């Protein structure tokens, strides 16, 4: 269960977050928010701090200053597993599916944070474990059908094209019904047709109780998909706005648009 103290539809807020490594400051008092019912892009040139901020959101990095909160509840002291339990779910730039498991089993792993039975129950033929496995499989199949992936349920990931593997990873990320879906370069390695399919799937996921955050260097995807965009440069937020506002922002044009992302 998600933390009942966090209201459904709550915002994820970043306030004055700073992060340093070995004296090098990679984030400098960054403040921004992410809203339910929206896809928010996080963009910027090489070394802007996008991945560092993403890792702060998911708990891989702990900032030296500032706060990160979901619905007003601070997250910065929670490790990644605990953040998953309050509703943060992440995909990675490089698809990380287990090659020995079929698609439905990979997606079932996304429900691990919702597990109620113990380790022994899950792996031994005990009633509680069997019931939980059946429940997880049913939930995984429901998500696969929603993403039009049910035909691949018993296929191993290695036999799937990159775009389909990416969608399976997203299925795994949403099977636990997260409040925040964090996507790290979801279009990496995809061809134009696969990217269009990805955008269609992400549009279909938009709902009042879910916020989607995308780090991506495919500007066509960002501009077509996102409701709002935050722009980082040298660890500082330099702009926030709609795609139209970001396209027209002179500072964003000067430091980023038209250049390569990291």
C-alpha cells in the first residue's frame, strides 16, 4: 500500500537542492515541481546536471542541501526502496530486463514493493506465496494488454526489438501503480517508428494521479509529448515553461536548443 498520509494527486517538489562531488558542485540550489496529470521534460546540454537530479529524486544520490518532497512529505532521508514504496518508479537509459525470464515474469518484478508474503512464501509452494504470485501475474497481464504487449507475455526479452523491450520496461515500471514515473532517455536506441509508438503509449498513461518525468535528448519527443519542461545548465535551472515558451526562450536557445544533449 502507498503511504496513506500522501494525498493522491500530490505534487513532487524540489526546493533549493545542491549536490557536490569532491568539491565540484553539480547542482546549485535547484528548485522545481512536477505535477500530476502532466508529462514534464527535464532537458539541458552536456553536464547540465539532469542525471544527477534524477538520481536525487530516486534516492541514488543524497543532496547536501535542500529538500525533495511528495505531497509535502520529505523524501531525502528515504533510500530508493522506500521511495518505491511511496510511489516513485523508474526506468533506465539502458533496458535492464532479466534475459532468463519471459516478459510477464519481468513485469511481475515491478510489483515487488507491494508484496505481503515473506521470502519463503514467495518461493515455496505455500498458499500465501501462490496467491501472491497469481495476483502479480494477473496484474502484469493486465498492464501488458493495456500496452498491447500481451502477445509477447511468454517471450524472452532477447527475442524482441528495442522498442518493444522499452515498452516492457515501462510496463514493469507502472504495474505497481506509481504516483511518479521517472523515465531516463526512453527513446534511446529507438527508430522513428518505435519512438512514435513510445509517445503514443506515454500519452495513454497520463492520468490525474500520475506524474511522468522524462529526461530525453530527442527534442521532437520532448516538444510533442511534454506539458511543461524544465531546463538545466551547469547545475542550475535556467527556464521552466510550455514547449512553446521553451522554444522561444533566448537563453535556452543560446545554451542548448540545436546542440547535442547528454
